[in-house]
C-alpha cells in the first residue's frame, strides 16, 4: 500500500488563514457574499474563489510583503516534514490558497524541493487575481481538493 500525506496550507502549514487575511486587507468589495453563496450551494468552491480574488487588485509583491509580517510557519510543521522525509512519504499541500504565497513560505523554509503543491495557479492582473484550477482526475469530484484525495485513495486499491 502506498501512502502520502496531504495537508492544507492556511491554518495548517501556517498559523493564519492567509486567504482571509488577503481578502480582508485588499478586497475591493464585500467578498463574504460569495462565501454565503458557496455555503448555500449556489456556486462551487472554484467559482467562489474566482469571484472573491477578482476583487483583489494589488501586485504580488505587496501581498507577499504584507503576509510575511503577520504569518508564521507552525512550530511543529518542521517535525512533520522531517518525519515524511525519513519515512519516504510524499508530502503534498492541497490548498485553495494563492500558489505564490505557498511557494514563498516553502522557499523560506527550504522545503520547495520536497513538498509538492496542489493549488490553483494565480496571476495578479489589473482586473484582480485570476485563478486557474488543476485539471480534475474525475468528472464526478465536488472540487479540485476532493478530487486529489479521491485520486490518492484510488492509488491504494
């Protein structure tokens, strides 16, 4: 049986929800209306994120500078990384967060060569942050995060 460790980024790898922080700090309108629509099942996770981040019109460098002031890697996360390395277990961050934020923290910790990232590709534009989501393995998946979990579970059969 093959194992892999899949973990989130916001509130797991780092101590805060960086997406919420970015939206609270930089969103140009009430981004929470999209959360409410998502919770009611009126839109998908991907649609919710796309709508929310389209309201953020700031350069990537400004976001990274701001996030580094308020965010820390969780103290015990290094132990998980070392355990996975020693046990030869793949470690994958599965996140709806901004890939450039995730990659910045991986580089700061020198883990970018070991930890894989499964998240939307993001690009800061004059029309807000644009997200491109990973290709689904299964057409029946609820969202891209659920899809990857299902994909790994099927590999163990």
